[in-house]
C-alpha cells in the first residue's frame, strides 16, 4: 500500500459537549491531519484507505454564567476516529466535517 501522509484540511466542527454548565461552541471549523493509503495492482486500484493520526485540536467555547460570559479554550485528543462517507451521490476525497457525539469522533467525507 502506498501511503500519502500529512494532509491538513479545515473541516466543519459538529460537537456536543457532555459537561455540566451552559456552553456554546464558538469554533465553527477546525484543522485536522489525515492520511490516505492507496493499494494498487496491475489491473487498477484495489483499495483506498483513510486514517486519522492521533492529534490534539483546540476549540473555543463561551461559558454562560449569571454574571459575565467567559471565553474558554479547550483541547481535545483525537483518537480512534471513525471514517464515514457522506450520504450523497458524490464522494469526495477530502473530509467535510468532524463530529463528536457521546464521546466518539467521526470524520465525514
């Protein structure tokens, strides 16, 4: 398999925080690193694989309080990211969104 490494793409962030308090996520897009692997044969392409190396992303949120709203910077570790194809008639080889729901990451192409 030929591995093409170190793609960096800005994707839409869809994130639900499961923490106590009132938070609003201010970061709409985030840059992520991802890798592409191509397995080819003499007759053509056998497989295309996508993976996301472990990395840390930074997200800015607003914490609502009774007095003054507070800007908070949070860091999250991306690991064990699931890759999913967007349900449409077109398939893109660039990620479109990064989703975080119930403690799991999903990168949608």
